[in-house]
């Protein structure tokens, strides 16, 4: 199994949710959305970020992440037109000053992992409440790869091909990263 493209993820979500009530599909369907560049500048200012990875910036402004999630992971909630969800999630985090010192921001909430972006490199990490910041686990080289892997995991769960998904992830990721991907699709 190869990672799905963003367009294939969108079409698979549309196919899987076809005919469902809009109330049910709210937060499941990833759609294109044009959010102004000024929202990136606002987020950088509010969060005290000097540089924000361009891949993350491009994708975060091009799609509706403010009310979207994969499996048990939520990008934002109830905010389709701005990046307030991103700003608020970080500023409301008790240890945001520690994240900030490490040039990290929270980009996705989940259980048991919270997903972080390293602002300069664009690398994506996962951590749990019982981990130290030195123990964060790299899970993707950039935001696009992360979204493609998450979307492919969602697709694998819908198609009951979780083991095939994990086999493909085993070829690409370290053992520490693999724990996250296995837990995501509940395969051990």
C-alpha cells in the first residue's frame, strides 16, 4: 500500500460518506478552503514564531482544517475561516512556553498522542502526556507526508487493510514511529 495523494484522500472520504447526513459528515470531509495569508502572519505573531514551515503554511491555508479530523485525531474545531483554533490550542496549553523554546507548536489533538510541528524544519512529532520533550517521536518528515499517512490510515481502517498499511509503514519509518502508526489503526 502506498500513501494516498491528498486528492485521493478527499475522493475516498467523499465515497465513504456518500449519502450520509451532513451532521454526521461534519468534521470528516476535507475540503479546499482559501484562508488569507494574513492568518499565518497573525498566528506567527500571536504564538511568537519567527519562521513557520512553508509546506505547513501552504496546506493549512488551502484546506478546511479548522473542523476536520482523521480517526481519533482532530486538527481544529468549529473554525473554518481562520487559524484561531491553532492559536488558541497552543496558547491554552499549560506548557506552551516549553514548546515555544523548542520551536514546536501543537497542530493536532488526539488520544493518546498530541501532534507537534517543528516550525523551522517542518518535521512532525507525536508525544503523550507521560513523555518528556526529549522523547518526542518523529512520525513524518513534513505536514504533507503526515496528512497523506493519516488519510491512508483512515482509508485502511475503512477497507479493513490495516495490516497492509502497517507493512508499508514498516518500510518507511523507525520502530519508535511505527508504534504511533500501529496504535493509530489499532494493529499489534
